[in-house]
C-alpha cells in the first residue's frame, strides 16, 4: 500500500492592512493632497522653506466634526511629501478616548505607555510608518496630540546640504 503525502499546508493569505491614518491624513502623502483635505475641512495651512532646501514646515488649523473645535496642525515635508504630521489640542483631552477607540478598531491594539504626571501614549507601527496618540496633563492645562511619521522619508534625508555663494553644493 502506498501512502500519499498530505497536501502541503499553505499559509493563510496575508491581508493587506490599511495604511495608518487620521482624518484622512497619512504620513508620506503628497502635501498637495493634505492641502486639499485641509481646504475641504475649512482649515488653513501656511508653509515656509527651511534651511534645508529638501524640506518645508507648514502650520495651520483643521476643523474636526468629532471635537467640534479646530486642531492645530504641523506638517514637516521632505520633497513635498508629509514626513511628519502633528495634530494638537490644548486645554482638554476629552477626545483622546474616542481617538484611541476608533484607531484601535481600525488598526488593532496599540502599544501603550503610561507615565507619571498623567502622561500616556498609544502607538501603532506599520510598514515604516508610525501613528502615536499622546496625552499630557489634565483639566484646562491638558494637551493631546496625534503624530503620524513616515520613517523612510526621514531616513532617506542623510546629511543636510547647503549652497555656497559660488553655487557649489556641500554637506553641512
């Protein structure tokens, strides 16, 4: 009697996980796409050049239906892609529980760190990107933030470069 080998066990198909995002913003997205989201939310954004010609810093505000208030917004871009996006809320941490709950439903259980003084953070990491919710303090002095970071954009920067008066490019 010849026994046949069992069929090979195939690994379950890995599901493509959604990119980490908040309010439609994703680390690594083109700044032009971020500007469209901000305009659609009746927000504003102002960008300025930095000493490094590869980067720009943008600040502004974006309204959210969830909080009923505007969040301060900072975008640091590399080659016109959002390398770091920070949403900040001062004077309250009320939405943090809703943010963490919604993000946990969307992206899974986060790494959580709790520190003395009412400081807590929740962090998701996926495919070179990171999303972190941070809460500091309580009451009117409380602050909350959400940070989206694109590691490959930041890692790819290398040393900053400047132009000398003669037009030669050199590292700082």
